[in-house]
C-alpha cells in the first residue's frame, strides 16, 4: 500500500484549476505534517493555507516551474493549482530548521494523493517577493511552497538509461516522464 501511494504521488504541475479544494482539506493535510518527525521535537514549522482565487493569485507569480522544461514557463491560467500550503520556519521557535520541512512536505503530498489530489513541492520561490505579497512577518522564513490541485496531466516513472540523464521530459503526447535511478545504483554497500 505504501509503495502504491508513493508511486502514485508524483510531482504534478498542471491541474483542473476550477476544482476547488476546501480549507478543511488543507487543515487535514497540515495535521499529517504536524504528526511527522521533527528534529529535537522542536516543531518549528508553521503553515499558510490558500485555497481562494485571490490569495492563490498572489502566490503563483513567485514560483518557478520545471526547470528542465526550458520551453514551458509553467501552468497556464485554467491549469494552475487550486490551493497552496506554504511551509514556514518560525525562527522564534528555532533558528535551525534541519530537514523537518522535507518530511512535512512528503507527509502532505502523500495525504493529498490519498485524497485523489496531487501537487508539487516548489523550492524555487522568490522568497522576498512572496513574503511581501502576503505580508508575512519576518519571524517566519519561507521554506517551501506546496502547490496542490486535481492533476490534469499524466506522469510516468522510467528507469535512468545508460546515458545517466536524470532530466524529466515530456513526450509528444504531453506525458511527463521522470527517470529514477535503479535500486542497485542507490545502494552503496
Ligand atoms: C526540495 C524540492 C524542491 C523542488 N522544487 C521544485 C521547483 O521549484 N519547481 C518545480 O517545478 N518542481 C520542484 N520540485 C519537484 C522535483 O522537480 C520533482 O520531485 C522531481 O522532478 C522528481 O519528480 P517526482 O516528484 O514526480 O518524483 C522540487 C522537489 C523537491 C524535493
């Protein structure tokens, strides 16, 4: 079951934008992050939730999408995420944030997948601009933005070939391919 969930939980970047996500759904997803491991159990993460078009429109311009797809600037209007969860580090709780946000992000995305949604971790964020656009107090550091929605694209996993190229790509049918290294290449000993 966990293998199926992880396999299904791909990075999606095109969505049925009109398929709204309720605030309560986002709260349930953050609750999964809340229950996840935290270094020293400090729990320094806080979250901003967005699921209305006005707030979403403030977030979208500060995100960069799919760096390897040079000819694709990101999802068009109509295919943009219908919700976001912004993961913040509360610097008043801890100055060192370790890797809590990565774990939280995966918990949220697995929960979203279970609910029939999909999303993408966005680390390439214009942080200053987003901090200003949402009037986020300086005690909070923007760590990651999770884009969420009902996926409108097919994403398939393939095995990295002999060239060793790990860049994801889209074929002529617009199917997004994600090369993953073979298991034996990832285990050192
Ligand atoms: C920490 C982190 C940051 C990422 N940042 C971005 C990003 O800024 N923009 C984007 O389109 N995808 C981003 N991704 C998604 C990766 O590109 C994606 O995980 C990778 O291509 C593998 O695809 P998969 O998630 O379907 O396995 C990020 C993923 C992680 C884990």
